[in-house]
C-alpha cells in the first residue's frame, strides 16, 4: 500500500529528483539507526499545516504517530531491507519508539540548549540529543526513566516544582532526523546510542534550568 503526502497539486510540485534524494537520505538514516545503533524505527505520519497526513481531521497526535498500515523496521535491518520497507511508505516520517533501548527527557528547546551547555561544561555523560519543530529538546537516557521520574524528582526536591519537563513512557514515539526540521544537537555514537546515561545523571541540571526558565 502506498503512502503519499499532500494533495495531487503538492505532489506535482515536487520534482522527481528531489523525491529520490529525499528517500535515499531517509533510507540511509533509518539503516544507520537499525544497523549501527540497534534501534527499531516506525514509519510515521507527518504534520501538514496543522493537519495530520493520516487524513483523520480529528487526529489526536498530528504528525506524531506511526502509520497503521506500515510495520516497524526492526533493529538489525540491513540497508536493502530498509529500502524495501520504505518503498512501501514513501514520504513517511522517521519515528523512534520510546521505552525499549532508550527513554526521553523532554524539555522546552531553549531550556534544553542551556542545559546541554551546562552538562558539557560539567563533564557529565550525555547521550543523543535532538531538537524538534514543536520547540522541544529530547535527551536520550537509559530505559526505565519514565517509571523512575516521580521518585527521582522527589529525592532531588523537585517534586513540587512546576517544571516543563516530561518523560514519555513506553508506547510513545519521537521524531528523528531527517524528519522535517528535526536536528541532532548531539548525534548518536556507538557508545551513547547503545548505552545512554541514566536519567538521574542529567535530571538535576535539567530540573534546575527548567525551574529558572521564564514562564
């Protein structure tokens, strides 16, 4: 089953060469995620002018959910296997499932950038970090953070603070490059992708920066 983005007019306005280059970039990136970093990848819907490309006008998560008809590309998939899978859903967003090999500490983009600078100065271990068009920064941490977050915030004295800091649990998905306007602030490497840091190592700094961020 095919998957296209936008109406027929929008499709005609995209040159075939641009589509091929874009698809090649996506396939290469997904093959890196599955083959090098050991991540599963889900072909996902895209957000188009506030509407979800899945076609549901009441979609509760525009551009932030897997496509129903497209199976996940599992960790370990080769470049050829990824190419065949992506050919079935051209134009799909690249989504990573949370709660398997990593969890996500999700903060506002401005707070995330400031926290990243401070964490680097402190010499703390940092995993992959991405920024999204929704104005969020995602810190990749070891799985289990979603379940531990309330206890960790309590132990650090931040449980009563009004923090713009969330930790999506298993079943959630986050976008990854080369999805539109998603960028790596710290790209994954062999060590950080397969063994991201424990959330407790980053949480104190992230909570402090989020607490000081203007409302």
